C-alpha cells in the first residue's frame, strides 16, 4: 500500500468522506422555507464545496434575502437537526483512509467547514488516531478554489506540496489542489464528468478497492 510518490494525503470532508450532498440540500430547502420560499429554484446556486459562510451569502444573493447572517444561522440550525440523525461514511472510505494512514504517508483533513464541524466528524467516525491534523475555515483567509487551504496543509505537516495527494469531490476542490501544485484524485460523478482545467488528475467512482500505489504524481 505504501506509495513511493507521496509524503502526505489530504482529504476533503463533505461529499468525499461523508455523503453530505443530499442532507446539505435538505438543510438549504428547509432554510428557505423559513424565509417563505417553498423549494429550491431550478437555477439554485451550487454552494456545495464553498463553505457554509460563502454558501449562505450565495443563497441570500440569489433569492434576494436581506441578511446572509440570518440565512447562515438558520442553515446551521437545520444542519444540526439533520446531522443528529446520522450521516454515513461513503463506501470504502474507512478502509482507504486507514490503509493510507498505516503506510508512511501522513493524513490530514482539509475542509471549508468550521473547526467544531471537522472535529465532530473525526470523533463521530472514530478516526481520531488516524488523522495527523486538519485545516478548516478557521485557519485560512481564502477558501477553495484558492490553493491556500492545501498549502496550509502542507505547511502543517511539513511536506513539499509536490509530494502531496488530494482527495476531492468538487470542482472548487480540484482547482484548489491543482493550483497548490498537488496531485488530485477526484471522487464521484462530478470528478468523472469534469474536463479540462477543472478535471482532477485521476477520477474514481468510489473508494471501494482503492489502492494508493496505483496513483502517480501529476
């Protein structure tokens, strides 16, 4: 399992390790109902992968709501309600993360979510002894697609960006990883369909059967 190419592996959280896409949309839908909007518009903005603060601003702007802070507060309330019912790790995630972590590759979480959210996930998933650290919204000035989150991750683990591999599920994440000079493995339908500068270096459907030794640097 040990890769001769990488010193660190960075994992996005939402949509990469846990299936937060559907509950995220459910939380947005419930939030908008509080503001008198019955359902998501056909041209609802793609907020997934941009962080909850930026996402709340995008929703407020799109639906012409006066206060992004009020949208954020309600979204977080709805998210907490939905998350309390349980969110499952995506197929193959635990085995892949643990296999990478038991090799000589350092492992860290890099998410646009806030620190309590990231720490809560690590605890919930029982991976406290697996991750060597994490970078969250609270640690950076710029969120993905800016490369800062991943460059901060490399700094945290004291590794060269060129020796890092990133696991992501969103265009914003793919772009951020490439801008940081890191190899990017995209997970899921968005990764498989992405083209050109928005595409990851490698795309896989799920983590099931994943072997890091099959990944080559960009």
